[in-house]
C-alpha cells in the first residue's frame, strides 16, 4: 500500500492538490496530513481527488469546529483526529503528530512502525533506535505549502517500508 505523507499546507490548495495528484499517479491510495491545514476548505482537495485522508491539526489550527464537522459528514473521505492520531494502515502502526520532538519521543517507544510529523518545514526520513531494540521510521515530509522552503511531500510504501521525499510539481 502506497501513501502520500504531507504537512504544513497552510491553505495552499494549489500545491496540496498538485502533491496529491502526483502521489495518486505514483500509486498512493491514502494520505496522512501532519498538521497546519488551517482553513477547513483546504481539505476539499482530498474530496475532489477521491483520496482518503487522515488529518491532525498543528499549531496553526484554523477553524477546528468546521474541520471536525467535515470529518463527520456521511461518506466522507476525511478522518480528522485532533491533536494527534494513532492509526493502523496495511497492518502498520502509525502515529501522526505535528511536532518533531514529540515524534522522536514516540518513535523511541518502539510501539509504532512509523511516526510522521511536520512543523519545522524540513523534510527528513530516518530510522530511530527504540527501547525495544528495534528501529522506528520517523518521517517529516517538509512543507507541501512551500512556506519558507521548496514544497515537498513524501511517498511511502507500507509493504516495503520505503519512503522518498519528492518535490511538489509546480
């Protein structure tokens, strides 16, 4: 199962749509958004492109009430969790949180196969040694909205546990 990992769209629907379209063309069937969506209507990109999305808010929360209402609409593809989320996709335990320092701490527990984060607009993929003697993937896709850095996202393969930072086609 391939997924699209995004963060920090900051209302840039054009770049968000471009990243999701590119990820779909590469075989992604779901998206993880690690926060800073801001306006709820930004999430309409996922509906329009028929991409299920697992979304948290970040430090730029925007309209949380409308985000929550959108997630509870009948037949909706958007799953909004609030501050953070622990989910399972393709048999993989995944934690989504906005802040990298929390992500690193959660990766160290060994309870998750992958921890995704955002916030600092710096893309990074690394394996973090955990207290169980294994390694946990920590993935930061950078800023899909191109705020202060070039716009990027990550394509991930949950079967192979491979990840690649990609530029958003502009």
